[in-house]
């Protein structure tokens, strides 16, 4: 995904994604799930896209 986004024909930018894997729910039972933060935009010289 980062390689495709860096290609000038697509987005031409470096993107970042933060993810955390949780294996327990609030009741301390086995409940695997993932929380992710994905930026919705880019700044700098790419503001016109």
C-alpha cells in the first residue's frame, strides 16, 4: 500500500498507518480485534490534490 501511494501516478506521497492488536475485551475474555488510525489527508506541496 505504501509503495502504490508513493507512486506519482497514484498519490505521490508517503502514508502512515498505526495499528494496535488487542486480544482481550473489557470483560477480560478472549476477544481479538484491531484498532487502526489512518490519516485521511496529506499536507504540504500535495494540498492541491
